[in-house]
């Protein structure tokens, strides 16, 4: 399924699978997270309501009890690691 792109001050896009309760969230910072055990009904609801706030949906459904989260991309961390390697590689 294609990510639902809507305006938000924090969330860039959310890709959900209502059959498995999976959500992939890309934040405006560039960080990307995977969420498992998300309510399948909430995933379907997000797809059915194109005007729903992504931030509201994210806070209500991805931060709920029992949700498993995995960070899969962090551009800020990559930049810090590159700087660290450059600074301390020869010490």
C-alpha cells in the first residue's frame, strides 16, 4: 500500500497494513520507525479517512500499550556516526 501523505508538523508519511497491524512511519526529521501489533481497525480507519490528522493517529495508535517499535532509519544518527568516525578514526 502507498503511504498516506498529509500535512503534519511531525509526521511526513504513514504506510499501514490493516491485515497485519503494521505501520511504517516516516517523520519530518527523516527518522523511520516500524510499528507492530497496531490496531487493524485503526489502520483501516486511517486509510478510509483521508482528512484524519497523521499526528493524532500516530500518537493515539503507535504509542499505545502493547505496540512493538523498531527504528529502521535515523539520518541524524548516521551523520553523527560519520563525524565520530572522521574525528576519532586516527586516534
